[in-house]
């Protein structure tokens, strides 16, 4: 039985166990079953920093020259932005058509949320440049690690022979990290079971029903976005059968679904890409960047939720406000960290930009974990789809592997 099947079975068993335990068993599930998931995620996170650093340095060395790096970077960012804009438009379309907030009359009294202010754009740019690379690694600041690794890679290529020993060492580190991921992944079914059971136990049908329309919009929207946008992308530009793509990336998509962390899933996403024959030079650059800045599922969710809040307060949005959702939604998803619940915090930024009451998002807070699962899964699948496309466009010009 392959790993995806085992993970899928574990997911199913976790849902059954969670429903059986129900609200009364939620504390038990959290205390005794949850740790399986926490330990598993800790193990995965343990390899993220050395893995991203070493494989990205090797990726730059493999690319060979800075011009090529710039070209790959440009293509990657462009594809990430286009798919994100598409996702948020789909979210808005669902919000308009389904009207998830229509007829909802829930009291928001006593529920308080504080807004997250949008950081100034210059600060965001400055923060990408680390003053202390070790500090960046200790904090697992992905963008700073990416930047440092790019510099080390370019330095190694420029120095040439004298840096050969360093290059081999980093190559060895990368190989050891890949092996560690493979070993850790054999425990994935247990980890997934431990992650999903407490969530289902705590969020039984009673919690979900009142906001069923929002949940349906986000789930169906995510599914459609993945099938249509990623299916078309990999089939046309990636020259790969969509079935083959979705099957190959399934372990990562499923882990993202149960862990709600695209950063946490990164080592596995890299592993899946490698098994699918995608060049490591490309995936080691495109994937960590995607786990940090590309959040299509989050953007879609933000579109649906912004409309939901407008609807429950009876606010008619203007054309300009829809454009505001598109722009702030795209920016917010770029700024969203790949950790559980980060998208919800960024949602408050969009509501503030639209002048909508923040209390509206307090309703979403109760079901956010349930919405986090499909959106994280789409975030990760989107990174993988773009990686396949960028890889194909580069390898067509000159084979890298
Ligand atoms: N949990 C998401 C992720 O890690 C981010 C979000 O909350 O939207 O990709």
C-alpha cells in the first residue's frame, strides 16, 4: 500500500474517531491522541531549516548563473501572483452567488477581535534582508533564509574550485535531510490521525451547521480552484497529466489538510516533487518561496469571508470595494505565514480596508480550523503546480538533470 493511501485511511479513521469521541471526548483526544500529531509535526519542522538552506544553495549551484536565477525568480513570482488573483476572484464569485451570509442573524455581542494593521511595504522589503543569518535560522524566518542561501550559492559558483569542499559539505547536508524526511514520513499516517482526531472531536456537527454555507463555499471553491487552475496549468504549461500530478502531490496535500501548515509541509512537498522527477535545482527554490508567499487557498477564503461579513451586516459593496478585496487579499495572502490560523489574522486586515466591522470575523473564528484545512491543502498544491510549470519551462531550454 502506498503512502498516500495510508494517509487517506488515517484521515478517514481520524474523522470517525473524532465523531465518536464528540465534544465530551474532545479533551481526551487533545491530551492523548493530539500528541501523536504534535510529535510528528515537530519532527518535520526539525528538518525545515537545514533542508531549505542546503537544498536551495545546491539549487543555485545547479542553476549555474545569476541570469538564469533571475529568470526563474521572475517566472515563479508572476505565476504565484496570477494564480492568487484567480483564487480570490473565485472566492468573491462564490460569495456573490451563494451569499453565505444572507439570512444569518447571529449575535456578535461580546465577541472582540483586534485588527492586524498592514505593515508598511518598505518594512516588509527591508525585513527580507537578514543582518544575522544564524538569527534568521533560529527564528526559521524563511524569506531571510532564502536570501542568505541565494547569496551563499552565488558565492560558491563565483569562487569555483576553492569552494568545492564547502559545496560538497552542503550537498551532503541536503542528502541527509532528504533521507531524514523519508524516515519521518513513514510515520505520517499516525501523525495525520493524531492531528485530525482532536479537531473533529472539538468541532462536531453542532459547531459546523450554522456556518455551513461558508464552509461549503470554501471547500467547493478550493476544490474547483485546484482542479481547474492547477489541472489546466500542469496539463498545458507543465505538460503533465493532471491525474499524475494530483496523485504525486497527494501525500503533501493530505498532510497540509491535516496539519494546516504549508511551511510545516514543505519537506514533504519537496520530497513529492523529487519523486515526480522535478529538477531539484528548481523545486528547492520555487517551493520554499511558495510556502512563504503563495497562498491561493487563503486568498480564496478571504474573498468568501469578506463577502460573508459584508452580507451579515447588510453592507452593499461597491465596485471599488471589490477591487480593494482583490488587491488587499493578494497582498494579505503574500504576507500570511504558512502556519495554522495565520490567514484568519490577515482577514482582519481586509475587513479594516473595507471598513467592515471586525466583530463579523469573530463568527468565522469558531470554524476557522475547519476552513484552514482545505485552504492550506490548496496553498501547498498550488506551490507544487507552479514548480512543475517552472521546471518544465526551464528544462525545455536546457536539461538540468
Ligand atoms: N494555514 C495556512 C498555511 O499554512 C495559512 C492560513 O492560515 O491561511 O498555508
